[in-house]
C-alpha cells in the first residue's frame, strides 16, 4: 500500500505544539497539527521527477492533531503545480 512510501501516510505539517496540564506541571504533551495528504498513482514514483506525487485529501477539513512520536521522518514535498 502506498508504493514507495511503504504504508506511511504523507502529511503536511501545520504546527508543533507543547501542551502542559495546568493542574500538574509534570504532564506535558508534544503534538503536531497535520493536514492529511493522499499519494497519487498509489504512491508509485513519477517517471518525470522520480518522486511520489501527493495531493490534499478532500475528505478531511482543516488539520488533525497527532502525537509527535507517531511522525516517522521528514519529507520535503512540493505541490506539482509549482514545478
């Protein structure tokens, strides 16, 4: 699933947040606001530039909050219309 992405879901990073519980100063959560993307062509590499092409998912509104620990790595993604 998702070809070259090896079953990883591509996202666009919107924000990094550190949330502290006011009742307990020891409780801190580090989260990220991300916008879900969908790989085009099942995540196969493009013949044109050798990269995976992605697009914004139409079934999600705004962004999703995830724990920073679930982010597996960095990716540098650029919309195809900017080429």
